[in-house]
């Protein structure tokens, strides 16, 4: 009988060979106070420090949006859901290959 061995490395059918990454964008809004936005960022995204949260919030305030970070799709989507359920405006977009 033919015996099939499992591959030596697990494969993930949900990712392409490059391991595509996605950006989490935070958009400026005129409703939430800056301190609230920074608190939501640090409470939702584990690696978001308070200084980084204030930087992201300030960049969104100045430019209309800011990149919170870059992750695999599932993680970026989970963080986006966490932000939007608390009243922030956020979206996930594919990171360019450039």
C-alpha cells in the first residue's frame, strides 16, 4: 500500500506565498475626543503604547487618516471590529507590494 507522509511544514491555504499583509486605517472624526480615541486604541490593539496611540490619533486628526499597523487579514479585521464597535471609524486595506 502507498503511504502518504504529511508535509514537513504546515501549509496555510488562507495566505498566498508572500504572506499578504493588511493595513488598519483610523479615520478622523469630529465626534470623539482625542483622549477617548487614544484610550480605545491602547485597549484594542495589544502592542499599541500610549505614546504611539497619541501619534496615530494626531496623524489622523491632521491628515484625515492614519495607519495603526500592518497585520495578517484576520488580525487587522479583528482590531478594526474592536475599534468600530466602540465608535471609531476604521477600515482594513491591503498593503501595497511596493
